[in-house]
């Protein structure tokens, strides 16, 4: 087995979640494993699609298939199907991804590509939730200048955690009320300008580093650490694939 390729155990876990499997309507995709290995090679090396090794077949055929799956939401569906979250507590955070010059220039009719300028330069912001074991639960994209707290409510939607841990950037009444309505406890330090500082579980707050570790794992994939994709859809698809590999580890 070559570096970056799926192990037999990992393939067994995802095989039945992919389109074109035996028994599905239409043409069976007998090369799903080879195709998945090809996309993994791209996401982990950060190489352009044109540099895909010949053993994976024509690079454009692989890209077009990846693009079709991204449009259909296949990558996100596989990620969701593998979820076995530990709901004792979850953690929220966000990280800036610098965009390469190749990420610019998408057609305007494609909609908002979630690119913008912040102190870190031109890029995208990845917002994430991870569970108590540090496994990814939900991922969202916004332009780089978007404040973290604006995505807290969408990230928390549908979650059933007992505690929600986040840094003081998420200290807002709306976020706290959302957490309380879900029957959870907010473990969020107060901003320094609050007149009345709220109490929080400082021991449990130490677990927040799990979400920072998650970002470190995701950025080991060079195609995630730097955004080369013009469309937010395709970058998010690669992000979900990288997150899927963490669940399969």
C-alpha cells in the first residue's frame, strides 16, 4: 500500500456509503477505491489536479467526478454517516485559511465563494465543532473577516451536548441563550469589558485545546492548510474528506 492510500479497514467502513456501489441504479463504479485514493493524494499533497500521478487515470476525469460528488453533497454525506460523537461536551472555534492566488477568479454566477480580507490577508475562515474526543462534528465556511461569534448559532443547531466550551470571543447573550435553550451549560469566559464577570468551569475549559488540535490535524493536509480551490463548494468538500479521514483513523 502506498502512502496516503486507504487501508483495507478504512475502505470497508466507507465502501457502502459511496455512490455507484453494487446494487445501486446506474453504472457500478468498480474503481471507487482508486478514485478515493486519488482525491486523498490531492488533499494531502496540495498538488494541482494536473499533477495527479498517471496510476490514478486521467486527471480531468478524476476532477470532474470529484466535482460532481461535491455538487451532490456526497463528501458531506459520508462524513455525516460516520459520526459517533461523544456528546458530553463540544467545543467551538474558528481558524483562518490563507487563500492562494489560484483561489481567486471564480465566476460570479457561482455565488459567494467565502473569500475575504482580514488581518491575516486574503482568505477563508473555517468554523468547527468537535466533540469531547476531539473528533469533528460540523464544519462551516465564511469569508476571512467574519467574526467567530456570528456562526455559533448555526454550529450549535441540532446538537445535544451537555456542555458547550468556547473562548471569550463567543461571549454573547444570543449564544448563551441558545445554549441554555438546548439544555446545555455554557463554559465560556467573560469578555474583559463585562462589568459582571460570569463564573464558568475552569477545569472543564482546559479541554478547549481539543478543537485547536483538530485544526492542526486538518492542516496536515496541505490542500486544507492553503486554499487553492476557486469555489467554496469544492474547498468544503475537501475539508469534509480530511475530516472523514480523522474519523477513520
